C-alpha cells in the first residue's frame, strides 16, 4: 500500500508518496490541471494500491479528487483546520506540509 498526501493549491499540487513503513518514496509538484494530475496519477499507479488524502481547500480540491477517484485511487478529504493543527505541531520536528498530510491517511 502506498499513501499519497496532496497539498492542493489554486495552480499546483504538492504531493508526497509514502510506504506503509513511513518511507517517503517521492515528492511531486504538478500543475492543478488535467495534464498535471494525469502525470501525478501515472507516477502513483505503477507503485500498486494507493490511498490518497487531500485538503478540502475552497473549491481547488474538486478536480484533483475527481481525477484520483476516476483512476480508482481511494481518496479521502481532510479538514484543513485539523490538518493544519497536526502539521504545525509536527513542523517543529521538520518536514513539509505535504508529508504531514500523507501521515494523516
């Protein structure tokens, strides 16, 4: 199982791909459009079964969610306020927000 944390922005998505053991396999930044999301999905699919989590930020998450679900990647929305609280608590230990989102899967 691969876990994917995605920090969705208006124009881009920042992602971290992590194993069940917590090892970060890759960090990917792509455009938040059809072409960019297709590239992200193509990087995820060869790794096997995946679960993704992304923040439900404004309406930026919708096309990302639909693209992942369309590719049969199990996708969960997270509450931005709760994700931020977890991320800020862990940021003192180092790491990126996308890694923190991945850990909340």
